[in-house]
């Protein structure tokens, strides 16, 4: 019966470390409750479609022909039936504005309608409908199918159809030629940044356990000095990890559609933000085991609710300057994932990722400040600083 006494001793040791026990028991139920609170009564967000009509095209010719407005009305009905939500359709004045708003993430799909003269005869015109967007998304495929159905329905309604209609797909960047592997690469780069939470939190906790902080305090180093020093050191393996991930992806067939410099700027801001989260974890941890468990909770939070690997519905709480703001907008990985997708897949410019970059810089400052405040009150409270 020796095993039974060892069993009781192990249970007792687990019971004494209540924080570790609670994290082990309640982490998964916590995420179940969080999912229910966020998604329990959540409705599907409408699809955004932006339309540019270059020449007031009549889809089926003649004064009685179907207009662009009529076509988009048919498309609205089809998409609402397929997706249970009526799409949001907005008209714009130029293709440049259409592309900018697509790359900025304001809309999912862009439609450009134009006429092409096949002969001097005005009755022999060809109507071209160009579909712009990220071809790797479900919304892009759904709109293409919806357009075909809407045109077929319209042709049956109007007699004397004279103008042929051709639908052209215009995928943004490299989205039309992405392999399943390439579609996951931006998320894997984000995952490399997330790992900084583990390394930065455990680095600080290790210094606490080994007594290094005591020796640092004797040199009259402040909490700010210690935080900045450790954080700066963590950025080095962070950049190396991202670089190795990107090089491995390129070696295995990944293609980049945008500027690598813009992607690195975005990654740098995200690294600062995740190191800040690591500092918060470290300030709440008494030992390496607790630090590891808390980092795991934050890692799952960032992975599950940022959409980099698992899809999630968009939740909107408020709208500021026409942009929906939800609970996941506080997660740096949400904006890093979207920004990298825009750059690496769609070829977005720095101007078109300025929202994601701004949020990452703000979150870096906020998380680092919170970590510094907690760090002063916990790890360095006995130094009277």
C-alpha cells in the first residue's frame, strides 16, 4: 500500500499550491464561459461590398434593361438567403478608392462594372463585372456564385437581352494563387511572436527565484531599468524566431506580395506588445511553474480569439470613424495577423496598415506600463522604489 501513501502525499502537495490547482481545473471552463458570453447570442455580421459603376451600365441593354442597382438588389437577396444577413453595399466614385478601402479592411468585396465596345454598334457592347477581393476567403467565392445566380435570374426577367455579360475575377495581391500552406504562414509568424510571452515572463521569474533582482537593486537599478533591460533582451530572440519562421516558409514555397520592411515594422510593434504581456505574467508569478501556466492561458487566449488559426465571428461593440470595435481589438495578435495578411498576401502599403500599426504601438505602451506598475508593487516592493 505504499503507492496509496504516495498518492495522498501528492494530493496534499497539489492542494497546498492552490493557484496552480485552480489554473489547471478552471482554465478550460473559463474559456467555455467566455465563448458563451461572447458568442451565445451573437448574430452574423453583414458582408461589406463596395461597388464602382464606371459608366452607368445597363446590364441587359435598352431603357428597360436591368441597371446596376437592380443587379445589386438581386445579389443582396441571394446573399441574405445564403448567409441569413443582408450585406452592406456602398457605392464609390473611383477604382483607386475601392482598392484602398478593400486593402484597409473596410470592405470584403469590391465590384467594378464597365462596358467594353466590341464594335462601333452601340447595341453590341459587352458588360464586364470585375470582382475584387481576397480570393482565399469564403466571402469572395460566395459573391462570385451569387453574381452568377443574380445574372441568370435577371436574364430570365428581361426579354430582348442584347448585351453579353462577363464576370472577371480580380484577386488582390497573390490571394488568387495561394496554396493552403501559404494561407497559414502569416498566422504561424504571429505564433512565433506569441512565444515571447513565455520567454519574457520566465526570464523575469527566473531572476526573482535566483536572487538576481536583489543584486540588481543593490546597484540602485530602478524597476524601469530592469524592465527595459530584460524586455530589450527578449526582442532579440523574438526577431530571430520570426526571421527563421519566414526563411523556412520561403524555402518551402511561400511567396510574399508586399514589402518585407513594412512587415518587420509591424512585427517589431507586436513584439513589444507581447513582451509587455510577458512582464504582466511575470509580475503575477511566484515561480517558474506558475509563470508557465499563466503564459499558457494567455497563449490560448491570443490564439483562440485573434483569428490567426481558428476562425471566429466578428463582434462589434461600438463604431468609431466607421470602423467597428469589438472585444478582440485589445489583443495585439488580432492586428498583427490582419496586418501581415494585408502585406504578405494582398500587397498592402504602409498607409493601408496604419490602423493595425497604430493599435499595436498603443497596446505596447499600455501593456508595458501595466507590467511596470505591477512589477513595482510585487517583485520590487521590498526595495522601496
